[in-house]
C-alpha cells in the first residue's frame, strides 16, 4: 500500500519505518528541511534502538522516502497519517495548530479518496476538528472529494518503540467509515498474523483510550512513589511491598517501580491535557489525576531534598557525580526529565555537577544551555572524580553492576543516593557505602 506520514518525529519516523519494513511504499513528510537532510544522508534525528538500521534498510530497498514537498506527499498515499507534535499549551491543553495545519494541507491538495489518520496523541474531539478543516478546504476549492478521518493512537514506549510497533499488544482504530476500516485492517494485517489485535471503536472512544492508558500508567507510578515515601517514614521496605502487591494478578508488576518521578513526551503532557479536557469541555474536576500530577511534580525534588538533608542546605563547594540524564533508559529524550529538576535544585543550593549519560548528553546540553557549573564526562567513572556523592537518576543497564571499589576510590566519601533503587541496600552498605534510596 502507498502510505504518507506527515511528521518525522518520534511517532512519525517509527511508524513510517515499520510500515515500510513489511512492504509498504512509505513517504514521510516534514516541513523541517534539516530533518529531511539528515534522513536522506542516512542519519536519524532521534535516538531509538534499532530504528536507524531499519530506516537505512528500507531506504536502500526503495520502500521509504522523505520529502518537504506537501503536494507530493498528499498525492502519494491513500492513507495519510498525521504524526506531528501536540505540545502542551500555556494552560496545559494540547496545542493543535500542527495537526490542523496538516489536515488543511491535505484538504487543499487531495484529488481522490483519502483516509486521514490521527496518529498524534490528540484530545477527544480532534477527529471532528480535522474533518471540519478538510471539509472547509474542499469547500473553498469547490470540490466534493470523498475522505474519511480515523483515530489510530500510538502505544509506543520510548526505548522499545520498534518492537512495540512490530509486535503490538493492541491496535485501536476509531472509525465509522467501512472503507476506511477495511483499509486499516489491510494495512495492519502483517502485524497480527498469530491473533487478532485490532479493536474497532467509535472515533471519540479511540481518542480517549490513548489518554486513559497513559493516565493509568502515570497513576501507578505516582501511587508507588507516594507509598515509597510512606515506607521510608515508617521503616518499611518498598521493594518488599512491591513484590507483595505485584504478586496479586489483579495488580501485576508493571509500572510499580518507585523512583524520582516520571518524565518524557507523553505522561506529563497527556495527564495535563486530560485534566484540561475534563474541566474545559465536560466541567469535571479529575481529582485523582490532579493528585497524580501534583505527586509527580513533588517526587522530582525528592533526591535533591535527600542531598540537602544529608549534606546541608548550602551546597556551596560541594560537587556531585550524576549518572543518567534522559527521562528513561534507551532514549535521548530530555523532555520533563527528573534530572532537570535535580540539577536545578543542586545549582540553586550552590553545587557543581559532572554528569554522564550514554546517549542523552547532547540533548541535555541543548536543554540546559552553557553552564560553567555543569560538566559532562566521557564515561561514568570519570564523572566520579572528586565528587562528594554519586547521584543516580536514570536506570541505564550499564549502571546496574558497577565497580564499587572504583566508585569508593574516586568519590571524596562513600555516599550514593539512588533515585531508581538499582542496588540491594545490604550489599552496597556491605561494600562500605552510605546508601540512600527511595523508600528503602
């Protein structure tokens, strides 16, 4: 099938590459010529395991192409995915200008039947707005070209997005047009050969499903973070509590790991947008989600507070090693990363920091700007030199089994503050460290 993907960000590029991987002829459009140049030269503008190789393989096979030409993109695919950004607006609602601009572009240039697919995470009611935007462009042209609008939300985990797309848990298709549903079934048939994964809903239910999924996962994280803080105050061990409740099949083990807060491009933005949608369009106050957001904002400061409780409110002259900058492992995404709040807390108290992350240091430098009190190390051990403590913020695999003797040798004092509970407290303390974790 011929498919157009509007947007070569995280969702668009992964979707386009994976659809090309199963034999489709995919054209990816982006208005940013620098992104297209990078892709045409064999690079990719984001870090995602396995994606670069998949892009290069499908470009070489002639199944994946890139362009800045809107007319070419609209005329290429019967199915037109809109996968552009929906950043949070000032009031927390999703900014829809890019989605609607893409829809208007399609309506302005389409000459035959199109299935316009909302792949971006969008508020409930967006399909109606996309449909109206296309209809208005067709009216201005004086034509009556048929089209359908479909909601097909993505459920991709950063760091495992290629695997998630190729082997999905579910495929949600919100549509009322039978021809559109038929085409979407055909498009996704290679991804569900061993069992049916495609669930057809009405459009608004599909839109809400995406927000509901992310809000539920964010709720589990904030709930466990609050329990961890309580366990610490009561002298309990949150890891034992996690195992105890996770063994209940009604609860399960997923997203029950406490830490220093969630970040990224999805959870913070989507929780805010759902709260705003509820209050603005339905007149409802989502008390649980408001608490989830409040708890997460507070949790991002827990590690900084532990540092000041241990070493004093004034950290002037103190230097720290920071392991991990990205909001989670296997990505370079710094959006809403807990490390940003920790760094802000440390710098405000007068400290200096040497940070290390396997892939996110370039993005971190871009997010943080030039700051003489933040340095970046070439490897995790170099970050330790002359530091008063080691702070762990991202649970990269390479941090799981470090050389504790070397850590002790390079730190000024054997102090580790672990924001992701990577280590067994008894073992680390047995190595001669003071070890402060979350809820342990």
